C-alpha cells in the first residue's frame, strides 16, 4: 500500500459536518480508485459500497432521473443490506461516473441525505464535465489526486513519515546541507526523476529496483493515454491531439522550449490545433505554462495567451518518451540529450502539486526564467538548471527590482548565492 497525502485530506472531508459529495479528480492511472477503495474499507469498515459503472452497467438504473434521493438509498439498503448497520454512515463510491449521467445529476439529491457519504471519480472527468451542464457544482466538494511527489516517493522507499519534516527544516534553515546527506538525497532524487510518480510504476520500481521494468510500465501508461485520445477525443481532433502529444519531447529538446506548431506538423496552425491542446489539458495528460508580458501582480493579467510551453503531467513519463538512454544519462549525469526539459518538467509537476499556476518569463531572448509564481504575498521567480550553471537572468531581475524572491533550482547544495537562493531539487517541493 503506497502512503498518499490525499488520505489525510479524505479524513478531513469525512469529519466535516457540512461536507458534500466529493468529486475526486486527477489524471488517468494516478490511483484514484485504489485510494478511495482503501479509504472506504479502512475508515468505514463494512459500511462501504463501491459501484463501478463501467464494470456494473446494470446498476445505472438505480439513478434514473425520476428517482428521489431517498428512493436511491432505500434501493441501496435492499441490495447491500449487510453494509447498513448500527445506523452509522455508509460511504458510497461511484467510480467511472461519466458512464452514468443520471448518477451525476443525483449528486444534488444525495447531498441532503445525512445517512450516506458519497465520493465519485472516473477517467477523463475534465473532458466529460466540460460538456455536462447538469453537474450540480454547488453541491459538490473537489479534491485532485496527482502522481506521487518526492516525499511520497521516499515513503514508498521505506523512509519514516517524518522525512518531510526533516527536509522542510533543511529548506527553512537556508543553510548548506551536510555534503554526505546532500549526495544521499540527490541519489534518491535521481531515482524519483526517472521513475516519476505514477503509482503502478513506483510500486514496480520499489519491488525490483529495475529501471528497464520501470520503462515497460511507463510505456504501457503512455500507450493507454494514446488509446484515451482515440476513444474519447472528438473525431476532428483525434489525430491533432495525438500529434501534439507526440511532439512534446521535440518541443522541450530545442533551445527555446516555447511550443511551436511547426514542430507538430508543417501545416499546423494555432486556429486548428488549439482545441486539441486544450483537450489534452482537460484530460489531465499535459499542463500548460504561459509566458508573461510583465512580472507584476496579478500574474494572470499579464499572461500571453499565444506564447506557452507544454509539459507532461508526470516527468517519469516524459523521460520514458525519450527512452532508455535518457534514463542512463540522468542517473549517471552523463552528456547526451538536452536535460533542461526533463528538469523543467519535474518543476512544473512540483508546482502543480502545490496548486500553483504555471507561468514563465522571457523577454527579447536576453532574460529568461523558467517559472514565475505567487509565493504567499510575493512573486517568486524560479530558474531550473540541469547542471551547475549560474543564472544571469535571476541576477538581472533582482538588480532591476523585478522580484524579491529569486530561486535557482539545481543539483547544487542549499544556500544563498549572488542574491538568490540556490535550492537542490530534493527541496523544490517546499517552494509554496
């Protein structure tokens, strides 16, 4: 069983007397069904009912549009009489809910029934709910499950639960980490960078310590994602979405990581491919990072709509797209493919897990920082380096009063250098 941070968020939801049915969002194969089933069996004991509409289509009629919430519960009590005991609350998990639109509508009815808690999830919910006007948003709570972060990866490797506190204390101190410990954490970080955070991949790695097995499982997930595109994407966008998805390694391998449609196809234009990119974002397969015209608050106001970068939702999957040789180059710090895109993809994933919007700043090809984000009441600018390079752009922005919080994320040890903070990769998750 992989320990996940979202479990504590589920406990908070369970204990909230004003809770609503919970919609658990997240990319495909991030472990949504697994964590809810574990949570239900562990926290509700025998009072847990799990319905998967893809595997149990015969149960769709329980949620016919003319049935009241009370009638739904009465029918559930009949079908699952052993789960309703001692007048205690029952947890109802409706998985693959997009297969039963009436169940989505029924969430409003179920929200007022005090004897039952409800969690719903599914595949590609972002795509489906975009086109469903009947989603009762006022009657639903939301959580998002991402791939494992570095702290969760360390838990999977057998570290104690307090490892996060140990690392956070290092981050807060801003003092150089003991060199032996720095190299120790960097070794685990390189493993995490290659493996990524998809639960099935992490599990197979911790069981085998075999990167070739990791690659097999990652390629299976990538293949599944491409199947999702062909099964669920609109007919006119299927090929375009696949082309955009397949172009990501080429987009991030060039000097300028800005997304260029000509890399996708010689005939590609924004007007005809923009919808395909949005579909991939809503499907949870990729994330977009927009350029800013100015490093000023509010950042969203200065977003340049047509200037952006694209990253995969999991950096391990990105490395898998690059192949086995890239695994070796990363692990042994060898020369080879452009590693900048790999580390940027990691940082994008890390910021997303901290609920940050993604922006970067590039001006006249002279000043470029990989990420700009809000950090409490400040603007944080972040430059990600694959090696030990200095960041001239950070120095420029500090000297021109464009930011008071500048970070270089790299394999260097922790410390304050040349007016900016150098943060090793394994502490990047604390940039909040």
